[in-house]
């Protein structure tokens, strides 16, 4: 299935290669570089590239391209999912998945890749199993290892491999037993010029950090499970219990994992926490334009909006911006044509405003394409959908765990359009 | 592997280079390079593991960076037997990387691996096999073969999994071994563990994908294991089973129109419906031989469905494609929720400016395909915002999409055309050009009505520079020159002037325009045409010279010109069919959805064609595993029960290794297939139906999970575990207790319809445990209606029951009028067929309909029987062996005396006490309501709170579930 993997950074340096079958020359990546160049933006590189003898399936994550080489038929999503799993494993092991951490831990990376695939077919991808085979690096351990010469590699088969719950290792012991759940919701929305919702939905995940001894069997229930529309679960979750009782029943993996993800569709009304009033106009003559953006709270459920950032992609002819912000800082990058206004906390008493003039390439006609405006924000202690965890029960173990649930709402792909529908008037 | 030749070229190329040539640092510092390697050699030769490890780490880092370390081979390979496991592992990494290049030296290591294959540690056995099979050296093929065969019978499933992985490796190294390898595959396919399943199917797909016959006997097992297999294995198995199903089952959509009715009604044929019409219909359908789905086909659809909730997109896609290729049309809708494929999800495909280009294009395609009369104005409005995007390729694609909508939906053609014409004044040339091309195609459909647009476009020729657009305009003018008789010659005049500076496609169209004008209006254009043809005659491009020569011969009559000349007008001005604006994604439906070949629209190496459905179904009995497993008769309830019982007998259910148990029963709710496929089913209806299916199997699942845990624990420490176990069991079932255990003495009420959902009408029910006089085979269900609204409720009655085949319902008489605030109690009868499947029906008032379902706890499916002590013993004697279930338990704190035990058991199940001489034993007897099977329960208490529960019942599913419920009640 997966023949080889190449890791390539944004500058086009190939910094790691791994082959699971015979060696494939790295010159195969030339086809990738060609596509990379054509795409301009890294996100626009086609995920599947066809070459005379191979197929290159790639993902772009954390400023790294994971380029895999395929020779025969395989579902592309299979490879893409696997590559993401590789990136997640690196993140899990090294705290972040970056070129630096991968280079610093190249031996562990290699050992991991060796375990994750055998002959190109996934062998062990569960974090709990991998961690028993190859222990994650810690400063203390690497010091001890240097002195004693002991190794990072497990000598016995991970307990999970043979059990029917491969995601959990046996014999877990903690002095403090704790289980934390983060309900993270992202609002994906498209608003029109006036701020009316064209389309909005919520993508939610529940991330868990469970450090419980033994074999706990957990049940998580919601006050309002009917809100959840389309759900995907970690393999530990019992589908049937969800289907019949709408509770999440599971024996958790040890450590950090994503318990579930869900989707609250556009059919439900999605609360939009802020409004943006904007006026960006370009003058017919004089090669200039005006910009005025104001942000205010809309449906915040009484919580504070933080980390508010407004990003405007300007038309190519905009050379510079001369603006003043009542709050936060702004920056216009004339190369990428991105105006970034970092507002920070939204104070309802004093609404932030950014205004001023834009200067255009002289002589260029008024741009016809419209800028688009993206919003980033964060609201602590709120799941915007209203989803609430009711309770978490533990069975199978006798101790009393410490439990906690945190909610946070973020803007996902949250975009306000600045275009008007002027072209074709269709009768509805 | 067919592709291996191509790829060995590349490999060979790199191998033949001088070894140091790989290293970019070579050349000037070439000698110091060797020095560095000398360091490493020294370290590898030392006695200290820490030094060896350090050296290996550096070597692996070199390999990772793609640097050549092959000269270290002799030094490294010496350490293959190193005691330090990390050194050993890194040596393995090195070996696998370079063995191919250093075959002779690699052979030195083989004996180490052969020893490793015998190691008591399963991880070492497995990794020895992994490395051995990864060394691509042909000489060791026989050794590999032997090792694989041995590992395939290893005790450890992990080693067997590794053996499965090794099969394709050996096959690609030496395809001659295929036959022997297929034998190993066959053996491993029979493996009952989830760990092996995915890997062996992978091997099957690589080595012998056409040997469908190997799958027959393992088909049901694979379906049942599926949910417990790891995600990657799931994808491979589902894809393989999709192909399998296409060879073994009939097309469920073969007779679509018929199907919709038959699936609805054929399955109610066994209902004692009084309705004459229905009966008549059923008989006619039977005459037409309605399609009946093979139960194994259904099994596959059912067992893959929960995987739509997987976190792994590849699994979700695999299930989606399975439903797309195998499910009856009406059921394909369930994948829409996970994939968002259909109209209600239209807005999910709205495009953001930040989407990557390929996503934008795909979304645009979906939106275009979803466009219909009803939503076209919304979609067009959405498209218009895209035209203002900064991504020009995307703008072009949007314009094409508008064009496609216009051709597909006649009503909006004019609107689109007008819109596109407005785009012609856009400042961006690309937008204009793309619009011209699309307008040209649209105009071709009805040119008469649009001569003003053609005129407008003729004017544009002065400004538009994009060659494709210019060419399109010229073609339009030529084609419809009769509509613009004054403008056309003038355009030709301008074009003649600029001819030499035009692009080739434009030149060709100028010639074309000239020819057409010459034929229709030779008076004005004769000279111009000749001028153009002369210019073309001396053009640099031979295509253009050719064309000029050809056209001149055709249109200008000379003595040499042949017969064609007469027909020139017909040739040039023939009515041309309007173009079809096609999706760039068409033509690929013959590929399996979600495959690489489908994505690229080209067959990738190793792609297995998805076969067409067979005309007639191959013998379904090939999948039977046991001899007595006869072909189930689908419409009868009895066979369903048979199947259930067989499931319990299946060997892997009680497999001693304890990891193979199917999580979902093979045939839970099999009879539900027809009702689940009803396309007209409304949301809540299907939901309740689903929950009915799932609840039952879910109980079984838990049952099993306990079993698994138990077995595992017993393996470790056999004694002292009893207490823990029951504590665990008790914990797992807490949620059930709330539902199923009746508080002693009183009868538990269940909610049928909540006051809120019922809009004021609250409905509760209970199992009254009274005999149901109209039909003794039915369970009496007492229903209490409370009208909390402030108006009267009228005509309360039941409609549209949806039942498992064999189940029957006796409705209560319609309640004509129920005044505000009052409660009415009625009794209805349900024959649950001795299963805990829910009965679903609609509760109707004069204004509203509510979907409701009644699901009985297992204890309510029986009725007390009076037996004497002797009779009890005699009957118990007949129900031994498989029909007896024994469980040990620890009595709950409150189960202090016999009285409490009796109370708890009778609260759980509708049984009567059987007199008994011993005070250590309590006995109960009853029989199932529907089929009258005896149910015997014995609770024997022991010193210190221990007890033993025995249930004897011919119906093992009932027995198993009853044991579980009583255990719960007693261990509280």
C-alpha cells in the first residue's frame, strides 16, 4: 500500500525519508515540487498527484508536506487518514509536530514509522500501544538512559495488542486519578454583507485527558443529547449504547485522545456571537479607497469574546493601508495582501473600530473582485450550541476520580462576504 | 506485483551509483566522510551497548536523511544478535534498508532470525518474522515460506498477524510461491481473531483477489467481526466484501418500481391483516416473484452501518461506497447524513474564499449537480458571489457552472444568459473570455431569439484579447451570419486586417467566418475572403495553410473543383447540434467509489473491477458454515429463532482467546429488513425502529463484553475474581436497572409518549401481567392516556404498525372522545414472538400522529406456570446442556432472605414460585407467552452471600437475557 514517505518543509527541503518496501529514489518528489510550484498556496497542492510510475498522496500539516508514494490501487482517503495519524502521533510524542522536533527526535520518529506500517500496511497506530513499544522522550528518561544504557524500546508485546480494547494498556496506575473533558466547538459560518447568516453550522469535538488507574468503564451523558446530529466516535465508544440511550459509554485510552466529534447542522439555528460592520470601498479615481470596520457583540450568552482577530484578504492592487484602530493592533502585509487586525478582548462598553484609507497601485482600475473578511475568536466556558455534559459516571474501579469539564467556543471557518448580489437578478 | 519492474529500474539506478555519490557532502570532504564512518565502525565494535546504540542512532539518522550508509553493513550486521533491544531494533531497520544491496552479507544474519522465530517472547518472534520477510533476497525464499507457514499456526494472534503481513512480501519477491501462499491465506482467513482479519484480507487482496471462493465460508464471520477490527482492516475488508457481494447477491434495484411496494408489503404478508385490498395486492406481488434480499446481503449492510460513525474518514467512505454499490436505492440515503450528499445539505457546499482550489471546484460541481427548478435561484445567487472571487480559475469554473445550470434547467436559461452578457463588460478579461465561451454554447441552443446578444458580442471583438473567446465570437458570427447581416462583413474586414497577428485558433475561425460569409453573401465578401485565404496560404502554421487550401477548393468554383462544391453551403451551414455542457467528473462511475482509480478516472495498477450483479444468484448455501445451518426461510419467524440459537452455538462466540466475539449478533432484527427500506418512512419512525434493533443487540454486546473480561481475568488469576466480576457487572448495568427492575410489589410504568412531545397528550404503559383474553399468545399491555391539553382529544387509535415479521398486534378499540384533564386506560395485546424487539406503531388522534414503540423487558414475555416439585425436576432434566445457563453471583446487601429473593425474581420476570423442600433453593417456573416454551429458574443460596442462578429454557436468547436481568436484580 504505502511504499515510502517523504517529509518536505515549506522551503522545499526534503528532510526525512522512510521506505517500507524497496527504496524509491527521492527524485520521484520532483513531480511533487512541480505541483507545489503551480499551486502557489501550499493548501492548493492537489492531494493526489499522478506520475508515470507512482502516485503521490500528500497532506500539508504544521508547515510540513507528508508525501507518500503509492504504486497500486488504494483508497486515497485511507492514505490521507494514515498520514494525519502519523502527524498526530508525532504531536502526541513530541508535544508539537514540526520540522525541528522531528529532526531532533529522528531516531524515535524512525522507530515509530517502523512500527506504524509493515510492508506498507498499518500495523500499530494506537497511541497507547505505540507508547509501550517506544517510550516518548522525556528529559529525565534520556538522562537516565545515557547513564545506564537502558533503552526506550519495550521488550514485550503491548498488552493492548492482544486485548479486545487495543487502545488501552493494562496495569495503568496513577496516584491522582483524574478525567478531564474539553468540549470545543467551532462555528463555521458564511455571513453576507449585512451580517445575515447565509449558512452556519457547528463542528464540535470532545477532547479528553483521562488518567485513571485500572480498567475504568466510563459513561458520559448529556443534558441535551438530541442536539447532536452527525457524530463520529473514537473506537472505544460503544455505538449501540449511543444509538439506544444517547450516552457515551467507553473504556478510555490512557492519556489524551479525542472522544468524539460532532456536527450540528444548519437546520438548527446557530448563534452568531459577534457582528461586524464594515465598509470597504474603492474610489473610481485617485487610486485609493476607504476602510471602516467595527465589531460588536451579538449573541455571546453573557460571556466575554476573546482573542478576536479580523483578517481581510485585499485585492491585489491594494498597496498599503493607513489606518487607525481604537483597540488592538493592525498589520497589512503588502506581499500576501492580508490585513490582520488583532483586537484581543471585546469590551461591550467600548466597541473596537478600525478605519482609514487604502492606497492602490496608481493607474490601476478600481478592483472588481471583493475582499473577504475572516474572523477568529474564542469564548471560554461556553459551548455555543448549548450542549451540556450532564454527568460522568465511572464503573469497574473503586476509587473516586477527579472529574472536570471545560467548554470553549471558537470561530472555525467564519467568513463574512463583502460582495453584493448585483449581477443577475433572478426571480425567486 | 506488476509494477515492480518499473520501480526496480529506479532502484537499480540508485544502487549502481558509487556509494559515496549519494552523499551531497562528498567530493571535497570525501575522505573525512570515511573517517567519520570509521568512528562509527569503532563504536559498533566496542563492548559497550551505549556506544553501539549511539552509533546506530547516528546511522539511522543518516538513513532518514537519505544519506548512504551502506559501507557500514559488515559492522552493523555483526550486532544483529545484540542483547540491547533498541540496538537490535535499529540494526533491523538498517538491515531491511540495505539487505537488497548486500545480499551475501545479509545472509549472515538469517540464522539470528531463525533463532528469533523460536523465541518464547511473542514480540521477538513477530519482529524476527517481520525482518526476515522484509529482507528482499531471493535465496531465502524457502526459509521465508517455512517461517510464514509456521507463524500462521502460532499461538499468538499477533504473530499470526505478522504472518499475514509477510505473505504479500514473499509474493512480490517470488510470485512462483503463489499457490503455497494461497494455502496459508486460506488457513488465516479461517482465523477467528479480529487482530488477524484485516491483515489477512489485505494479503488476499494483494495475492489472490479473484479467489472469491475462499471467502464463502468466512463471509459471515467477517461481517460479524467487522466492528471489532481495527480501522485500517475495516476499510480493506469492506472494500473486499463489496466486490464479493457483487458476485454473490442479486441487484436489489433490479426491479425498482416493484421493489418499493413489495418491500413494504411482502413482509407484512404474514400479518393477520383483515384488509382485503392488501391481501389482494400481496398475492399479485407474489405472482410477480418479488425480489427478496439474501439474508447475508442484509447482514453485510446491517453490520457496516454503525461504522458510519467511525472517526476515520476512510472507514466512513468505505461504508458509503458499500451502500452506494450494494444497497437498495431507498437505503442509500443513510449515507447522506455522514457525507452530506443531498439537497438538504446544499448550504454545506457553499464556498468560502479560503477553501483550497480543489475543494472549491468539487463543491461547485456538487452545487451544479444539486441544482433543480426549486433551488436554482438560490444557487445562481450563490454563484454570482463566486464570480467576484479573487481566485480566477475558480471564477472561470463558476461561469461554466452557470452555463451548465442554464442548459440543464430551461427556465433559467434566459436569466443566466442575461447575467453572462452583463459579465461581458467585466474588467477582467478572463471573466469575459470564459463568459463568451459559455454564451456561445448557450446561444447555440436557440439562436433565433438572441440576435441582439450576437450583435453585442460582435462589438466585443475589438476589446477581447483572449484567443479562445475571440475564436468563439467569430464562430458565432459566422454560424449566425444571417441574424447579423450587416455586422458580419465588417467583422471580417477587421479580422482580415489583424489576421497575421492572431493566434492560430483565431486564424482558423477567421477562415471559417470568411467561408461562411462567402457562401451567404459573396457580393460583399468575395474579395475579403480571397484576401484572407491568401494570407492563410502563406502562414507559418501548416494547419492553417492546409485549411486555406481545403476551403478554397470547397467554396470557390473552378473547373477542377469536384462534386463537393455544390454541397459547400450544406456542409458549412448545416444545423449543428447544440453542445452538451458536461460535468468534468462524468465517465468515472464504472470505478468503485472512493478508489484511487475513481479519483483519477484511470485504472490504477492492482485495481479490481467491481463486477456486475449476477443474473441469478449463486448458491447461497456455500456460505453456510455448519451442516445444519440450512438456508433460512426468511418470512417465517421460527427460522429467525433458529438462527438466533445457532448464533449462540457458533464456536467463536465462546472462543477461548476471547477476542473474537462478534459485537453485534449476526442476525439481530433480520426480519426488519423490509421495513427499514421503506423510503416513505418519516424520520422519527425509522429512528425508533433503529433503536429497537440496536437495544437488543446492545444487550448482547454487553453480555459479551462481560464474557470477554471474565475470560481474560480467569486466564490470569482464576480464584478470587468472582467478587470483582459481579461488582463490575453490576456497574455496567446500572443504567439498565433503572429501566427494567420493577420496584417490589408495584408494576413499573413506562413512558410511551411524553407530555411535551405529545403536545399535551401523555401516554404511559405497563405490562399488567394479566392474561390477554382475546388471544392467549399475546402479552397484555395496559396503556394509560392522560389528556393535559385544554381541548378534547378525539379518535385515539393505532395506525400503521411496523412489526418484525411474525409479530402481531391487537389494537385497542378507538377512544372516541377524551375530555381535558382526564385519564383513560385501555389494554392492547402484542405478540412479541418471544423476542425483545420493539413493536412500533403510530398513535393517532384526530389531529396528530405520534411514532411510538413498546419494547418489552425479557421478563414480561412469559407467564407463570404452576409446576410441582417433581414436574419441575423432570422438565429441568429435559433442558440440560446448551439449554441450561449457570451463573454464580454475590447477592446484594439487601438480599438477606428468601423473601427478598422471591420478590426480586418475580419483579424481574413474570414467573410463579414452585414449591421446594430445601430452604436453600428458590424455584420459579413460567412459559413464554407466544410459543409456550418452559422457563425454569433456580436460585441456590450459599453461605456468605454467594449464590448460583440456573435458568433452563429452550430459547437460549431468552435464557441469556433473563439470566442477566435476574443477576442484576439479585446483586443489587
